[in-house]
């Protein structure tokens, strides 16, 4: 009878917790100064250099300084403007020509809008005339220059890849093809004139890049 009573009391969790003795040994005691706090966790656990490989560069990153092994390896491609290949020429050339076209077209629009005769001399009407001219001329010149640059860089890179080298002759050929394609819908004479103009401009640009 007593054995059954002892076994029932030992199997009861409440009785066990009442009689249990929870004590910490001397070797397991730790000082409060060694405890890790939330501040230590936030400041030390996350290292910015580990979160991103470029986090600890600071002002050491120079986008214009290209490594020699990443530059274009086609013979003759080493010019005053560093390039890593056709993608750099395509992106930078198209963007530069587009922005330049917007600036030139905007200046043309300002001059045109300022000189346009108005039925009523009014400052508000004059400003409206200038803005209309800027948006019309700027977008036209910018889009046209961007398309020409896109075509030229694509054709020039294809010619360089086929010939295995980059030189003034290839640039002039790319300019001629670009001008002819750009004005192909206007007729034969405009296409020939555009091809001659673009070929000359491409030759001058290639010569300037090599001479600087």
C-alpha cells in the first residue's frame, strides 16, 4: 500500500516541483559584466563589411579608373576614352548624344520662341511660346541624335568584331552606313548626303580620340 502511495506521489509533477531543490553550482556563476546585452548585439553582430562587399570602400571607389584586364581587347581600341567593349560605347555614346541633342534643341527652341511674333504682346504668352518651342525642338533633336548614336555604335562594334581591329576606316564605314540607313526613307540623294556627312564626322571623331 505504501509503495503504491510513493509511486503515485513521485509521478505527480506538482509534488515533484514542490520538493525539488534548484540551486546553481559555484563554477556556473557568471558576473553581470560578461552578459551580452541588446546594445552589444546590435553594434557588434552586424559588420557592414560583411553585409555588402562594397560597404567598407568609402572614397576609394573610382568609376573612371578601369582595370587593364577589363578594357576592350580589340587592337586599336585604346583611345583617350576608356571602354570595356561595345556595351560601354553603346550606352555612353547613346546617352551622351541624346542629352546633347536635348540641350541643343532646347537652345534652338528658346531662340525660336523668343523671336516668334505674337498677336498680343504678353509675358505669359511669350513664356508659353518659348516652352512650346523648347519641347518641340528639344525632343526632336534629342531623339534623332540618340537614334543615330545607337545605330552608329551598333554598326561600328559589328564592323570591329568582323575585322578584328578598330581604326578610322572602320569608323568612317560605320558612319556612312548609319547615315544612309537614317535617311533611307527620304530618297537616294538625302541618303547619300547623310552617308557622306556621317562618314566625315565619324572619321574626325576617331582621329580626335586617337590624337588626344
